[in-house]
C-alpha cells in the first residue's frame, strides 16, 4: 500500500464497540502496527494515555459516558491532558458537513467515515506523517491548524496594526 512501516508507532483505539476496536486493530496489524492499545470510551482512553504514549489515536465519535468530541476537547485543552498534541483520527458514520466541522473544531487531525478500509485508514495516517500541521491557540480553540490549504488573503486586514510578521500580528 504505502512506504511507511507502522511497527514503531503506538496506536490507541477508542471505541465503545468491541467489533470496531477489533476491526481497527486488525487493519493496523495488517499495516504493520504492533503496539496497539484499546479503550471503550473517552474516560478510559484518558486513563490509558497516562501510561501508554500513543503516537496516534483512532477515536469513534459516539460513545458513552464520554463521547469522541468531549474526549478530543479534553485531550486538547484539559489541564490533566497527558498529550495535547497527539494526532487524532475520528471515525464516524455521520458524514454531514456539520459533523466534519464539529470534529475539526474540536481539534481532530483527520476524519474518517465508516465503513472504513485499510486503504482509507492508511491514507489518514499517511496524511498525519507527510503533512503535519502546526498547532494553533486562540481564546476558543487549541489544536492543529484547521486550514489545510495556504491561500493568500485578499480581503481587508482586521488585525490590530494591519501589519503581519511571520504569520503573527506584531505586539
């Protein structure tokens, strides 16, 4: 499929469905991953992350008691977060644009609609490896830069000074 060996990466699968956890674990194993841990919900995953240094988290959106969006927000902004920078791939059966936007705005790196395949999961992992995005902190968001394309801005400048230096507004 691709040129990456996943055997050195640690994966954490977070899903309330044992069947989906098994499916994702089997796919990751077929792709070469050997270090894979599982959690049945967001709260359990946070506990697991304290002693398992996940390099990539594959997380379902709908779980109880803590769903995937709440889990992602807690990983990104919780004061007790074990790793706020960990890449997160969100799995869901919902493909409406509002679902994609909610996941993006929670701090998800990649979005993957069910049913998943080895090819689609590998493509998301490959995107995380090949196109890492810088993290952004604003008063209402912390996570990977939500802009996937760097499009030059042609509208009016709304920053304080109107001058931009290195992508940041000067003090």
